[in-house]
């Protein structure tokens, strides 16, 4: 009798805010007309928790300038614990670098919007992000750098 191959398993087991902050530079920001310039940065980090679980953290940082001075910095570390079992090794990088951040981003986007609004600023809705494309670009940059080394 042939041995049954284990079925690949991929599941989000928990999602949580690991850290969040809003720093308002000063009250004078509220006395000026609101025409912000936004600098948005995204970063991901994945670490194994055990043989089958990974913690993936998506960090979203929004730095807002208004009328040439700092208005606020909003940051959220949106985390998830993912079950990744019996997945081929060559697919794990794509899962951790693109699939998991795609799952986490809507939650991070909501937290950013909430803390900015609670800080008495107009609602901030971040545009969707294509993490698959970003992951592919980062892999290409790594390949190019290795080719030039």
C-alpha cells in the first residue's frame, strides 16, 4: 500500500496588533489648513515559532508633513500567527513575503485609519498594496545583486 502524502496546510490562526503608536508633533498642526504630504513605509518580518507556525509582522509607518512641518507619525505592527505545514520549501518565502502580508494589510490599514482619526485628523485610508509584486521585485533585486557580486 502506498504511503499517503501529507496534505499541505496553510491557515491564519491568530491576528493581533503587536504595537501601535501615534505621535503628534505639536498642537499648532491643528491651526493650519490641512494639506498633508504623506510618506508611507511598509516592512515585513517573519520568524518561526515552532516547526509548523510562523509569526509574520507587517509594519506600516505613516509620516505626515503639513505646511512644511511635522504633523504626525502613525505606526502599527500588525501581526499574525500562521500555520504552514507540509508546504514545499521553495514556496515558503513567497507565502511569508507576499501571501501573509496581503492577509494582514487590511487590518493594519484599519488600525492606521482608527488611530489617525482618534488623533483628531481627517480619516486616512491607505491605498491597497500588491505584496506579490513587491515580493517579486525584492527577489529580482537580490538576484541582480548576487549576479553583480
